[in-house]
């Protein structure tokens, strides 16, 4: 059994509100959440690697987001070189 931090009645209202949103609004919310996740990931990389260049941070973010193999394939990098 999981512990809920949201009252079940409130959760039902929230789910109903989300279901009632038009598709474009749901897409907008997903896009904003994805952007927030990207910003958090980038902030974490900056904390771990404070002295690397902006280009190197973008590379590390691509590897984190896509995985070594896919990032290397898309950007033409040597997948064995990249460490996060």
C-alpha cells in the first residue's frame, strides 16, 4: 500500500481537470515539464562539472538525455570518449 500525500477527493478533481484539458494545453504542459527536466539536468551537470565549457555541458546533457550510443550516432561523436 502506498502512502498518499494528496487527499483522494482532491486527486479525483485534479485528474478530472487534466482529462478535461484540450489536447493543445496538455501538449503545452508536457513541453514545459520537459523543459524543466532539461534545466534541472543541466544544473546538476554544472554542479558536477563546474569548469567545463558550455559545449562540453551540451555534450554531457545529450549523453545523459539520449544515452552514449544514440548521442554519438546523432552528433557524430566517439561514444567511448564521453563520461558523465
